C-alpha cells in the first residue's frame, strides 16, 4: 500500500506471477505513485521465484494500457480472464500484458 500524507494513494495485490490488482486513487494519478507500486509488484513477483510477470487489463481501459506500455509491459493480445464469483466464474474480455522481471 502507498500512502501520501497519511492518505491511501494506492495499492497492489500480487499472486504468484500475476499482478492481480493495481489501484491508484484519482487524486494521486500522474504523481509517480503508480511507478512505485509497479516496481514493488515486480519485486514481489521476482521474490515469488518468477522471471516473468503478467496482468490483465480490460481492453477499453486505454489509460491503464498506455501506462503499462510506457513502463515496458508488452501486450500479448486478447484473452478471457476468469473472474471468480460466489456462483460460477465470469469470463471478462481482457488484454494480457507481460514483463520480464
């Protein structure tokens, strides 16, 4: 979790080699918080014993896709992300991004 002046600015969640969640509050976008969080996510993936990290981005999230591409992540194309629900998984159309860590 990243805090700025005692306020939560963002957080990440890493599961194995997947950067599962990346969140930066609207007030802290464009301030460098995302860069710090992604650096920590990549460090955690390496610490988990992986050489390559991946994440899913909804195709319509142009801002996130542009950020990942500027940060050196590669768009490996479309895939359906299986989101867990209480009943059954829901397939969410996404783009898969990867980065060597």
